[in-house]
């Protein structure tokens, strides 16, 4: 707590991987600190950890799957903060935390963590992918025009909207992929039946053909291109 509080000559910090906790107000009022990069190992950031760092222009959150507990007002009153780099994490941007209150210059948000690659790989109609890609970019047209108290609310709403659409499109994608895999299996089975001249009356032979049609080998090699999302 208060480890580097009011160190007004501190201009740069390196938070190495392995760091798990930043205590309450640890770097508060370090008015000449310019850039903050959060390591992926971090678990907890205390309230107002970087509050009042008036020269900070950019904050980068890690893209990993870990969930960081951000304390209230962690970056409050960082009046020069213009850009935030963040994964798609609706908990991180919770309106209850008010982590960017007083950040009047905040104008740019960049999503990291392969979000765009995920969107481009979704097997849904093209207009849905286009709409989602535009939605990702929309925040940077909207947020500069908002008043200070609306910025964090809009950030949270924006992330919820993107997250909801991605989850819906994943379900649609998985349904289409499973149907495609079923079609592949049935198609190979039919080819096997035709090659061996098996009739519909010979149930035992039809069953053997389904087992030996080679679908398991083909699907195994096709699956990397027909990704099923969790």
C-alpha cells in the first residue's frame, strides 16, 4: 500500500511477469508516469492504484485468459489517458469499478486477444461478420464525444454487446460445422456403399460400410479447418 505514492519524479515502471498484486494506491499521484503495461500474471489491483497519474497516456491490459480483480478508481483522474488496450473482458470494465473516472481525454480502445481473427473465422453469413467487425470499431467513433461519466458506461455496454454477439455466432457456427461433418460422413458412406454395390436390404453390410467408409480419417484432417468453439 502506498509503495510509490507521490513519487513525482518517477517516469517509467516495468512490471515484470510474476507480479500478482499491486496494492492500494501503490503508484497513486506519480504525476510524471507516462505508460502502464499490466503483466499477465497479475491477479489483483488495489483501489486507486494509479489514481492521479496525470501524465499517463496509455494503459495496456494483458490478453491472457486470466481474470484481474480491479479495484475502485484504479486509473481515476489520469487526465492525460487517451488509449486503452484491453482483451474482451466485461468484468474488467464493470461500471461498478469506475476505473476510468476522471479520464476526460480517453478516446481510443483497442481490443486484443485474437478477437478479429475469431470474427473472421466464424462460419456465419457475411453481413453478420461485417456488422460485428463494424461494432468492434464503433467505440472509437463514439467514446470521444461522450461526457466523462458516460465513457465507462458505454465501454461496458459495448463489451457486453460484442461478447453477446460472439457467443451467439459461436453457437450458429458450431451448428453449421456439425451439420457439415454429418454431411461429410454420410457422403463418404454413400460412396462406400456404391463402390461395394451394397443394397438397402443388407443391413449388416451397410453397417460395416459405415464403419469402414474412412469418415474418421477424413474428418480428423478436415476438423482443423472446421473449428468448433467452446
